[in-house]
C-alpha cells in the first residue's frame, strides 16, 4: 500500500493536514509520504513540490488583486510528473486550495485514487470559510454580505463568479470525500456544487489521551482560545465575562492563541495570556490545569480544541447549533449555551463556578466521551479501512 498525503504545509495544523496521519501509517509498516509546498519538518518522508517561490508569491498577489482564489497556480502539472504521485495507490488531499492548485486542474489530479478531506466550507461557497446563517451557498452566493472573509478576504464582491468556477471545477470529479462530522456532511450533500459526490465518509479526528489527576485549584481556572476573527466568538465571551460581577476573586482566566483582550476585561480579571503553544505535550499539561474551557465559536467544521480540552478533563461550554454541540455530546457531556447569547453563556459559567459537583460531572463525562469516541488509533484505523476500500475499487 502506497499512500501519498498532499497539502500546502506539514507541521502547522499537523493533526489536520496528514502529517501526523503519515507518521502513524509508517509506524504500522505502511509506505506513506507527504508532498507539500512549504516544509517545516526535517522528515525524510515529506517532499517539497518543485516550484518557483517568487512565481508563487506573484500569483498570490495577482489573485488577491483581482479578487479570485486558486485559479492561476500551475502546480498540478508538476504533481502529475512527481514519482510519488505516479506510484501512489491512494492520493489523499487536504487543503489543495491553500495556494497550491488551480480549481480548474482538480479533474487532472483527482482521479479514482483521490481522497479529499474537506476541512471547512470554502469548497462549497463563493468565498467564505463559514457561511453561518447565510443560505446563499445553496444558489450561487450572489450579493454576498461577507465577501471580506477573515481567512480569504476580497476587496470587492466576486463570490458569484467563484461559486460558478467551483461548480465547473467539480462537475467531472467524484473523489472519496472525508468529513469529520455529520454537520459538515449535511452541507456537502446539500450543496449544488458537491451533491453529485457519491463517496462521502465520516471520520472524526482523534487525539492521544494522557490520563492523570486534576489539580485542586483554589480558584476556578477558565480558559479559551484568543483570536480576533469574528467567527471564533471571543466578543461574545467578553460580553459574558462583563456579566460576571462579583466573580473576580473566584476566577483565574487563561488563554492561548493570538488576539486582543479588551482593557476593561484585562483590568478586572487575573488573566494569563500564554500565546501560541506548538509543543503538544506542553499544551496537554497546561490544559490539565484548566477547570472550564469555553469555546464560543459561531461556526466550526470540527472544533479540535473542544475535544482536546475534554480529553484533559475540562468542563466544556460552547454554543448550541454549532458543530461543537454535536461532537461534545451536549447536554450529556458538555453545556451548550443559546447561540450568540452572551447572557446565557455567562449564566452557564456562573453555574459551573458555583457548583463544584456539576463541574466535576462534566469534567468526568467529557473525558469518558472523548476516550470512547475520539482516540487517535481509531482515527488511523478508519483511514486505513478507507484506503483499502479505494484500492479495492481500482482493481
């Protein structure tokens, strides 16, 4: 079995983009390699796709200038000539639309060996990564209200054109699609761009658990991911914290990531901003010190930090009507606040601070849920089974 992972990079987002999966496959004596545009690791099993760096930067500039995305990159031709691609039994794509291939070349490179993990909603919209309440992705993304997306910004609205380009790009391909949740699967099946895809597989992400006792914190430690992108919902969390009058001495707040904390919040509460932490073992040790993890995302395609925090025995609070509610099995194993409702979010934070027994219930229930449903070994097993299915179909 020869497996090739294809992505724009290796280490950033390694649990999503095939790098960790590649390592696990090799540990099971499977011949696995990865091709990337930007290599950060020193792995001999990761190969850089041959390209001119200055040319690629020039293409990125021109696409941004003309409000298009992933139309001008010529690297599908390079991939077709690559020895690893030629001999692969399965070619597993992750983010082919991160400045890597032209959408119009997908029919060249996504043949019967192709597996494509769809990690967010950009492939089925005119531009945005998360459509949230908007339904225009179902009929052409005309007159977009959010064309200046946090992750794929446009200077002017060109979403209808990009939607039509994607429809043309996908019409003659039918790769094996991998999604991590039913939430994303429903979008794929309903989208006019992808409704003809017949091979959709649901494989949740998995984590490696470290089981140990929680510390007995004098104050309740509440944590969150700090990010300025509106879709991550930090503004709602800040509003919820403003409602916590009289809780300043009961609470310690920690955050990871990069973003801005409003002055009134940082002045009122004891907050430790830990920044970005790339060492996973260090991150897990830190998570075990947390009592509550709040994930106020307005939209996600999975929500890995929710699963990681529950796997470190944190009580999780999220918003209802998001994928995080699905993967956390709220209300059984987590608390889902009313969508975008800062007051309800604040009430649920107070609820766990004031009730130690309920806090411990959600910590233990969440850990059990993750242990039974989101192990990394199960994630690898499911991919191997899929690869065998793809190979069998090509005999």
